[in-house]
């Protein structure tokens, strides 16, 4: 018996950054330590006063762009899908919070 060659094996590349950026952005905006999100703690530590959700949205958009452009790389499609899902979630939560405010 000969060896089996996996032709569809995905490579690690720039598209893999899509997954990494998506996971970082989720952690940055949705995980908390105490009463503040991790993103708020990081921004306070470096002295930046900017809304965490804006930075997260920008990171999600970057992840979508990278995941779309380098879709053949390992984790690119998953990172892109995570980013799209969380952008939609943030939009829904923003609408709900403005309705019940």
C-alpha cells in the first residue's frame, strides 16, 4: 500500500492572522476582569481614552478583510466568520440597549 497524500492540507500564512485577530478582539471587548473589560484595562494602562467597541470593530473588520483575501490559509474562514458574527452581535446589542435605555 502506498502512502496517502493529503492534497487539501491548508497552510499557515497571513490568513491565519484572521483567526488570531478575531480571538484577540473577542477577548479585548467581551471578557472582563472585575467591572471593566480587558480592553478597558489595557487602554487605561497605556493611557489611551478611546471606546473599546470602536477598536474591537476595527479589529473585526481587519480580520474579515484578511480572512477574505487569504481564504486558503488555515483558520482564515473561521476567523472571518467569528468576526462577522460578533459584528452582528454588537449591532444587535447596540440596538437593544438604545431601545431599553
